[in-house]
C-alpha cells in the first residue's frame, strides 16, 4: 500500500516512529528520566501517517520503539518499519490442487471475468472434494491477479484470420538517423471551420525519425487518404532526405497501391505493425500526446480556428519547440541528435520524380479504332506512333488524372505523357495523316504479283489430272452481240 506520492505506508509509519523517539536518541535521558519523558510523549497527540487523523500511542509502545531504534546503529528508521508477515505473498487457503484448477479454468477461458471463474469453481469444488474448501471471491481474484491470470481483451479479427499469438513487448531503437521513419494520422480533438461554414475535425500527418525523434514533417489535412499522405511524405523527403525504411499501421492510406509502389520505386522498405498492436508505434503515440497536451492546449483561446491557422501554429511549435527541446529518452534535442548521429539517408529526388514515383503501374487495352485507353472511366489518347501496342503499360495516381505516363514495360522508362481526349477540339474536324509504322525495309507501292502461289499450284495440279473443267461456259453474251449486229 502506498500514498499519493508513491511512499509505502510502512515507510510513513517508520518516519513517524522515528520522529517521536528520535529526540530521545539525540539527547539520551538520565537514569530514571526515561519513563517520565515517555509518559510525556504518550500524552501528546500525533498525526496518523496515512489517514491524517489525531492518534495517541501507549507508554509500552513508545518504549519498544525507543529500544528498537537505539539497538540499530546503522538505519534506525528501517528498523522501525512494520515487519513483513511470514506468509506475505502466499495464500495458504488455496491448495496446490485448487491452484491448478484455477489456472486450467483461465487457460480454457481467458476472457472470463473473475466472478464467472469463481462461480464455475464453486461447482467444480462441490464435485471434487479433493480440492478442499473454496475460499472467498476476494481471495480467488487476488490469487489470479498475482499469477498474471487477468482477463484478456477480445481482439478484433479481420475476416477469418486467426488471433495473433501473445508475445512479450520490448522497447526498440535503430542506431542510425533516417534508418526508420514512423508515420501515422491523428484526429484532432478540436474542430476547424471551413470556407463552406462547416465544422470538421482535421487529421494530422506526423512523420518522425526513430533514432532522433525529429519531426520530419507535420501537417493537418481535412481527410485521411493516400493523396494527403503522399503530399506530406514527399515534403518530409525534401526536408530530411530519403529514409531506408518506414513503419506504420495497416490503414487504407498506408497500404494504398500508390503508396506501396512509391516506396518500392524509391527503395524504401515499408514495415507495418501487427494487427491490434498499436504499441509497436509507441513513439508516434507519445508524439500525439504532446500535440494535444501542448499545441492544441495553447489554441484554446482561438474560437474560430481554421486549417490554415492551425498549420501555421503547428509548424512554429514543431520547429521552434519540439525539435529543439531536450528529449528525455535521448538526453538531447531531436535536432542535435539528427545532426550528430550517423546518417544513412539519401539525397532527395526532384519534385517531379517524387510525383511520378507515387503512382500505380498497370496495363490497359488500346482501342484500335481511335487509339485510346480507358482509365477510371475516362479516355486517354496515345500518340499514333504507339498505336501498335495492344496492351500499353501506364502509371497514374487515382487522385490526379490530368496526366498519365506511358512507360516501357521492360526498362520502366517513361516514354511520353498521355492526356485526356479533348472531344470539343476533335469536333472541329481537323485530322492529321497517320505516321507510318517504322519497318526495316523501304516503303514502296506494292507491284502486281499475279495469281497467288497457292492458287497457282492448285490450278496446275487440277490441270494435271486431265479432267475437263467442271462447269459449262455460257454463250449468252455472244448471242446478244450477233442480234445487235443484225439490227
């Protein structure tokens, strides 16, 4: 048992006892005066160490405390603590057989409450007399808690996936800067007003470096999706460099195809936390506490908070306080650690390369009639020189269909950009001649080749049989000509 300050009750009692008899040790009484001074102390009122009420102690009690403290030259306060009973930590009322029955019940039903375990144990004890007498509910629940037989929470399972095996939890930290980044979204506790006069709770994208705890980039958005994730993550790369790996949960934005292919094209290993284990990303959860406890708390006086103003305040707080303030885990500020520790990051690509990286790569079937492909219900036109590609490979982001990339499926190089079909411009009736398909021979008009080789062979074989032609020629045309001549 402890008080609000975390001091054990036995220590509080020892301090009180020494406070009472300590003056007698500092000024030992003369012969025959000890009893008189003890009677004076017994007549006084003292404050109870745990309840704070007034209390008195008997003469014999004070005498016993005095001799205990006097006979202990090293640590008299420790000697005045209450003795720990011999059976502390044990429960003799629960025999070994009953303990096995309790552990078996918990192993078979880990989600039962203590009361349900106790009610079922009562039936088991009534059936088996060798288990002895069932102690009280308080004793049984205390025994289960001391053995770690606590109620397990039901974990959410997706579909028919089996429940993950319980494993020990350990703290971890990588040894180099930019070796691993944590990123996640956090829903703000406050709402911001939009231009449409609506109140919406924004989402904060936070990207932290595991080694230095540096906030690589932090920005608020109206929604949590892959577009905003790519937008913020690209800014983090341009500020701090390309990391070697990342860690996030299994959210839809984190597992989107654009995000995954972007990490692969940039050479970033993406790790995800195990199902229903948010403690794996504990550094990120700790950062959310500081955001709500300090940043959002300092904006309580702002009544009509907008997303723009919230982002301005967040950038100032992150860059001038969080990143420059001493971190208790690393013993220095995140900025100092980020600059001092060895860095395994790589230089940031250009903005255009980052934009092209976070895209989906897929194949589409080209329509030969007009040389177009369909993407997300919209038509895109291919240059005529690529009209021979039956299934062109393209890259695009689902949130930006203004431009697609036609890529070489073998090398992955970008061949050209594809744009949506402009039907209004096509309605003007302007057409250009198709460019000829590139071949290995010179293009010339075909010369008359006569009868095809196969038909010529069939005619020769038929003539070689000696049979007459299997048809009767008509003479109607000749008769008509003679009649015309007579007239």
